[in-house]
């Protein structure tokens, strides 16, 4: 079983990779957000003309699966770099957003239930 690196380690590796190539001047929030959008669009492009059924089976084809995996990695890489530059903890941000959504979109009938019922 492969060990999964933690987000902090991945962010450090991305920062080290960029630093070794002197790319930091280009890694502004604006540029990273733009690159993130481009990579997300490249992921969307893979699915653009597929039917819902075809899209559900996209990982069955090794060539397409490789493209999807690469684009997911690119999206995550730019998102992690953006978070690093802005000082955003992506896991804390996601946890907080899920909590807000749970309050904003309660389960149907959740307000009707009484604890003693």
C-alpha cells in the first residue's frame, strides 16, 4: 500500500520546485488563480462531449484515465500553491465550508424532528 503524503509536505515540495526554478515572482495570487482556472478547464474539456453514462466510465480507458489523473493533479497543485501564497489552510477552509453548508442546507424534515420523538 502506498503512503499518501500530507498536504503540508506536498505544499513544501511545490514551493521548493518553484524556488529551484526562480518561479516565485510569477506565483502571485492572480497568476495562480488564473492557472487553476485553466487547469480546471482542461479537466472539463475531457468530459465536455461525453454523455452522463460515458463520463461515469471515463476511468475505464487507461489513456483517458491518465489524462484525468494528470489534470486533477494540476488543479490540486495550483490550488495548494494558491493556498500557500495566501496563507489559507485548505483542510480547515473545507471543514468550515461543510459546516456552513450543513447549516444552510439542513436535511429535509430536520427542523421537524424533536429529540424526544
